[in-house]
């Protein structure tokens, strides 16, 4: 179980550093013009023209491999809360961009760590309950619905668009986690024939596109907060009610407290979901 926790924390570190690399790349990328243009798939092509973004994607891939390894031995609520901690990594790493952390933000980083420690002590390491083809097909159907919802949200007014796109992106990331959890084998033939693999292939890029669009055309804090909620709460509930996730006997309250603490503290760091837009804060006092 402990190596699973190390994999989850390794994934959080990889995702957190990747966010900083992608933030630097986003500064040099074309915004694509019209703010009312909706979701533009070419946005991913433009940012992929930046080598730092490509490095960030490479770190995302490493993080995903570590996430899959963790998902096969830990409950979804532990792994997804650990991934929310990538915001703490991003906040600390963002100092290389000249962004200073205030006292409350350092406290939030500490609370994320405390929440994860509680989750680590309460988790029971075991695999997923088996699910059938029906569950996998429903998951693919949910991703299709999310895709349609994301493109519709991209056409909405600014006040609705940003939180909606952030939430859809988070739900897509959650679908990736659920699919990774139910994939029984990483053998090439098994991956090729398992519908869950295609859920990952489709939902992953969709999540990146919707999240990037939300960040580019709306509030960083709102986008990231909604993304964190979508990628933690939804898959955690699926893990509990459909995949047999559970805590150690007598540790349910500890697990709930750790989950709430880690996610709430991560939300307090939501503005670091993408450091680039807060460049104006470099020369101003940090918020405390």
C-alpha cells in the first residue's frame, strides 16, 4: 500500500511541475483571437508549438503512469485527493516565475500535506471490484455527454462558461481516473480490446482542451477550483458506490476528514492552477 501512496505523490509532483512548465509556454502561445469563439481544438496545437509545453506533457505522461499504478492498489478517494495536492506543488514551484506565496498559502500547503497524511493512515490497500462491459460502455457514454457539454459551455456567457468548462474538465479527468482503475491489465492486447482504454484516449485530451480554454478565457481561480471538485468528488463517489473502495475498519471518519482537508486546502491554492495569468502579481505584495 505504501508504494501506492508514493506513486500517487509522485504523480502529484509530476503534474504540479508540468503545470508550471505549461504556464511558461502559455505566455508565448497565441490566444486564438475572439474571446467568444467557444472551444477551439486548435488551441492544443498552438501550445504544443512551445517546447516547454511538450516537456510538461511528458511529465503528465509520467504522472499518469504513476497514477495508474496507485489506482490499482489504493481507493480512488485517496489517489484523487493526492492529485489535487499537485496544486501545492505548483504553488511552490511557481516561485521560479517570481510569484510569492503569502502566509495563508503556505498554511494551505501544510494542510494539504496533513490531509494526505490522514488519508494515508486510513486507506486500505486493495484492488478494484470487477466491473463488466456495461460499466465500461456507460463510462464511454458519459464522456461523450461531457464532450458535448463542454462545447456547449464554451459558447455560454463568461459567467457561466468559466466554471462550467472547469467542471467539465475535472469530470473528464475523473473519467480518466475511473477508466484507469478498471483496466485490469497493461498488456498491449488487453489494452487494445478494453473499452476503458479508449475512454482514457478520448477523455484525457478533452479535459486538457476544456481546462486550457477555461484558463485562457476566464478566471484562473474559478476554473481550477471547479476542475479540482470535478476530478476528486465524482470519481471518489464512483469508487465507493461502484468499485468497492473502503477504509480501514474504524477509520472512516479519519478518511473523510483527510479528504475534506486536502481538497479544501487545494481549493485555497486554486489560483496556482495556471500561474501565467497572475504575472501582474510579481511586483505586488502577496495576498495574505
